[in-house]
C-alpha cells in the first residue's frame, strides 16, 4: 500500500502539501469529481473550519486516508521556519 496522489496547495496561508493514501480512499469517491479532487476539497474544508489550529503554522504536511466510512487526516504543522534558522530542523507539532 502506498500513496496514490500528491496535492500541493501553495497559494494559501499556510501553504500545504498533502498525500492521499490508497488505504480507504474509497471514502473520497463521488460527486462527479475524482478521488483526489474530493480529498483536496475535504482538506481545504477542514483547514478553513479550523483557523485557530492551522493559523500558527508556516507550512502543513498532511496525509489523507479512510477507515470504513470515516475520512481521516494526519497533519503535521511546521513553525519557526526562518532564514536565520534554516537548514536546521523546524519546530514540528503533529495531530489529527
């Protein structure tokens, strides 16, 4: 099993890179759109409904997948990414 799609959402604050896993991807089918389009829409809806969660990050990395009928997102938010600190490790917080 592996990832079947990659989404780069760069024209938002914060920018995001997301990967759709083949595990349970059928929960993102329907509506006349592709699985990847539905997964991207779900991610954006989640982010838009959680500004206090994502607003503190400078970059988000996410994995989308499904379990039975549940749509799931594993998300890591990166902060404290500054030119003076790069190329070191950024501060990372994980969550669902």
